[in-house]
C-alpha cells in the first residue's frame, strides 16, 4: 500500500517538473516540495493549531456564521447556488419521483 503512495508522489513530482520545465526548475521544485512537506506535517500540527483556532475570536466568528447559514436553510439544495438550468432539472427530477 505504501509502495503505491510512494509511486504516486514520485509520479506527481515528475509530471510537475515536466510541466514547469520552461518556467524554471527551482521554482517548480520549491512548490512541489512545499506541498509535500505541508501535507506530511498537517496531521502533526492540526491538533495544536486546531484547538488554538477554535478557541480564538476569529474561530468563534466563523463557527457562528456557519451555524447561521446552515440553520437558516431548510434544504441543502437551497444552500447550493446552481445555474437556472440545473435547478430546473433538479425540480423536474423531484417531481418525477
């Protein structure tokens, strides 16, 4: 299983290097390495910074805004902003039920 993950990461790295070969190898390498380091360190620091953000005033404000948005809507379909054509198709599908 981990062997497949290694192959996936290496193949993504090779594809990005190939894509950015005209833009500069160092700039592309820096971007890829920073993404890999970020994703690998995210589980380690998420508990520390997650608690800090949840207890801060900004985190509390975000929680309140999300609660107001979710509590104000009865249907999840109303929360999603879709083009008119897709909304009409959803209504037709519900009426066909």
